[in-house]
């Protein structure tokens, strides 16, 4: 009977049933077949309460709200003007602008779809007007949706720290160099493509740069509030989230006046909390399945099988990367963190892989998985947003995928990139 139900869940998944329903139903079924129904519900509720009762969890809705406030204001345009005034003289300057700006916003929102729809829709026509090749422009705005996952205050990093019981402050610090390395490699490629395409450039104008810098004088403090505040010991991550959310309201509603406090802000608050509610539903649904797998000692069973075929951690890391790329294609990042992290943590520990290093590998794989054919979610979001066949997106993102995969291999096999700042 249990096999029949599991097959039915797989069929529902193939026909487009939301993944959180599949995971929640499967978890509830497996618990029901093991213990009475009341006990299964109680177990799932206890696990969810344990997860959400941690103080750091409050940072997720506040950082999300802050990101939505910034996205709905004219901040994207102001930041774009600033970086263009600084890099407009370089071939590929606008492409680098796209990378940096989108990374900034996806770090706050934690949602690649929001970045592609809002900022991608804003920057893609500008790239085309500046004579960038269409395929390059499509690939660029599609890959930038998840670039902020390795930068504070990334919501997936916060959730990974909660689930894995790893220091979130250490994860933020460890992710900085891999994130900068990844964007640097993509920027080099963008500059080369800009030069080959003979994209027009403009001379550096100190007056324009100064004017653009003055326009963003109130947005510049955001990363410093988070980084200096947390690592200077002035505030915790939860306190930093409240601080930047309050600061965003003050500057966008009362200084720039891009957003109406009484008219626009409630709608933005509602929209951002809908996303947070979706995250909570996913977490609640995934917790039951994860708890069951751990209770049944699935990680130990998998570890036993893996040790028969994998003799060293380098081969394990390669297999892990392939597995996580597939997971990144098939699952949203929040479900993947809840379900997969507890399963791979004990296996990685057995192969002597540092938990912080594992976290960076995990998040970067899921970031790449977002745009990996055939079912990476960013490909379908871009296809919808820019009215292009998804097959066209496959071709467009391929060069970016190759660069990111090479970056992944470097970060995987040279752990000092992730751990060097922690040793300082």
C-alpha cells in the first residue's frame, strides 16, 4: 500500500502538483505508516516549532521586506547610473553593472525570480540598446537572478545556518571571497564579450560620477550596516535585519519619497510577506519528510553504501556536486536546504569536510542549478519575462554555466577560499 501511495505522489509531481504538497503529503504518509496519525502530526509540528522559535529566524521576513522596498523604489536606477558612470569607459561596463546590481538585490530578496522579473526587465532593454548581443544579454539577466546567494544578508545562508546548526556570522564571512571570485570571473567574460561585440563606450566624467554618487548617498550605507554591524559586534543578524528594514522605510518613504508610506508601503509589505509565508509553508511541509528520513537513519545507510564505492573525499565532492546540481534544478532552494542538508551533513563530516566549506559548496550548487537545463527555474522565469522560447535560453546561459561550473570546481577543491577569512 505504501508503495502505491509513493507512486501516486510521483505521478502528482509529474503533472505539476506543487512540490511542498508532495513533500508534506509524503512525510505525513511515511510517519502515519510508522506511528499513529496524532503522533505523526505532533512530530511535524514539534520540528517546525523548534526551527522557527530560534531568534535568527526573524531576520528572514525583515530582510525580505527590505529587499522588496528597495526593488519597488528607484534604487535600481540610481545604482545602475552610479556603476555606469564609474565603468562606462570599459568594454562590457554595462554588463558588469548588471552583475553587481542584480547580486545586490538578490542578496536582500533571496528570490531569483524577483530579480529577473524586476531588474532583468529593467536592464535587458538597456543592454540591447547598448548593442550587446541578444543571446549574451538573455544569458546575463538569467544568470544574475541567484548571484546574491553568497552575499549578506542572503536568506538561504541564514536558513542553512539554522538547519545545520552552523554559525551564520561565519557563513556570511566565508561566502564573501567565493562570491567575489564568482562575480569577477563573470565580469571578465562580460568585458571580453563587450570588446568582441565592439560595444560603444563613454569617457569617464568626474562630474557625472560625483553626481551619481551623491544620488545614492543614502543607499550606500546598507552593506556597511550589515557587515560592520555584525562583524564589529555591534548588532546581531536579527537586529541588523530590523535596522536595515527601518532604514529602508525612512529613506525611501521620507527622504527620496519614491514610495508612499500610506499607499504603497502596505502593498509592498503584503507582497513581501506572501513570499515569506510561502517559505514557511515549504519549510513546514519539508520538515516532516526530513525528520522521518533522519529517524530512519537514512544518512547512515547512504554513507555505508557510499563508502563501498567512494574511497576519498575528492571523489565524494565531485559526486556531491553532480547530485546538488540536479537537486538545484528540481527543487526550490528552501526545500532543498530543509530536506537535503540534514542528510548530507553526517556524510560530509565522515569525509572530513568542514561544515562551513560544505555550506558554500551547497549554496553555490543550488545557485547554478537555478539556470541548469532542462528544468532550472530561472530559465522558465526568463522565458516568461522576455517572451523567448526556453530552448533559446538553454543556448544563452551555456557560457555562463561553464564559467560558474569552473568557479564551483575551484571553490570545491580549494577550501582556503571559503575558510581563509575565518582564520584571520
